[in-house]
C-alpha cells in the first residue's frame, strides 16, 4: 500500500474510533415486532416502545408475545388510535409503570376512559420537543397524513364505542449520541416530509410500505428519494394483514439509484446501530 494511502486510512480509523468514543463507544439497539411496533434500547439502557401491538400481532414471533417477559419499559410512544398501533399499551403501562406519550387530545380519551391513568400520560403535540427520559434523549412529534379514531369496548357493559384519537403523528427521536430516527407512524406521503428531512436530518427512517392504509412501495420510495433523504430506511407496516400487499423487494426496486441503505428486518430481529 502507498504510504500516503496508509496515512489516510490510519487517520480514518482514528477518526472513527474518536466518533465511537464520543458516543460512549456503545451501540443502541432496535427490535422490530412486526407492523409498526419497535423497541429501542438506548446507550444508557432506557427502553422505549413505539406502537406496541405485540400479543395480537400475527407477525410477532410467539416467544415475544409473553408481555411478562418484556422487562423494563420506560416510555411508550403512540402514533395514533388504531388497534394495530395501540395494541398492548394499557397492559404494558400497568405492568411496567411506563409513561405513555401521545397526542394531547388522544390523551384525554385515554384518561377519561381510564385506559391509562392521567398521571402516566404525557399529552403533547407537534414541534414541541420533550425529554421525558431526562436530558439527552429528545422526542418531537411530527405530522402524519392519516386518521385517528380509538375503538374501545367498555369492560362492564361490553359495549363498543368509537372515540376521538387526536391527530395522527410520527416521531423524531434523538438519542444520547445524536443519532436521529424518524418513525413515520401510519402515513401517506406529504410535502412536509421535505421539512422533516431538512430540519431533523434523520439517520434512519422507519416507513410504512404496505399500501391500502398507508404509503405503498412506490410512494414510500418517492418520500425517501425526493423528500426525507435519510441515510438508512427500515420498511414496516406490510404483510401483517392481507390488504397490506407492498413488499420490501418492490420498495427496493422503486428506490432505484437513491443513496439510502435499505435494512429489511425480520419480525423479532434486533439490530445494533
Ligand atoms: Zn392506522
């Protein structure tokens, strides 16, 4: 190897080591349960669940469906009121004492129905970052192009009712080491994804690709290529139910030469970043 080249790669290695040290030298972990349900374990060991549809999720491996084995959960983030996103929130909040962060209006529905006690709720709204796990991890609610109703069955009367679920949302989560991920929730493509890309500069985007209720692979590919421009993308919200027909292969095909790295996870899989 040419000595100049060696110096360059030597410097690169030193720089990479310094970056690793600056971030605590640790990795945070992301686990996918299928649909839009994820578990984040941060560098400092804090656990965030997003849209924890687990025990009733056809894609979640059986071994993970036992909520008693979930262990520590510090925070649950809900994107909207639909059942395949709210999932096991009430049970997990009760078992773990985790705070539940959600749209302010949806929070009133949860609180008044007694789904989750008011004192465990963090009711907030868009563009007002919060740090519910202490300084170092910030969470910002962003827009999603979807709908949000909450269907609830009264435990005593057995009567089903439809309640306001606030506005649907996505989340920008900035971790201790500065890594920024964007969980889009359920969404169609919208022009303000350009703002999300420019303002938050997500390293990783978790995007629905299944179609029918959300973006299909072609719309999600447009969002990545033209608007969000994240470094990496994980497709989600596909294959869980028959109408969600989009596939990661179609998504990768539609992306073409876009520079984003596509990470296709298997339900239950964990990845370190
Ligand atoms: Zn939905």
